[in-house]
C-alpha cells in the first residue's frame, strides 16, 4: 500500500474511533494500522497533527482528552 493509501487508512481509523467514542491513543491507532506497538509513539508528526485536528473538528478538547486518556467534549462557550 502506498503513502496515500496508508494516510487514508489512518484517517479512517481515527474517524471510526471517534465515532465509537474511543480515545485514539498511539498504541490503539498503531494496533489498528497493524504496525508494531514499539516504540511507544511511532506516529509521524503529520499523523499526530491530523489526529489533533480531527478530534477538535469532532468537538473534543485535545488537551483535556490527552490528559485523561478519554474523549472530553469541548465545553460550550456562552
């Protein structure tokens, strides 16, 4: 599978995890991609950036979610 195919597979995995309410941590994303779970991170900078953008687009607070390792919705602003 070429780069574009892997990128689309990555994006699909992130979107599916978010739609199920699953926090997309590095290990579960790498497992879904079928890649080795060592080293601990192993996601590219563009994958990390895209995951953050997609979480925020879906209405989740990246920093709060990362801290709790679960999806946290952005609080509504009044």
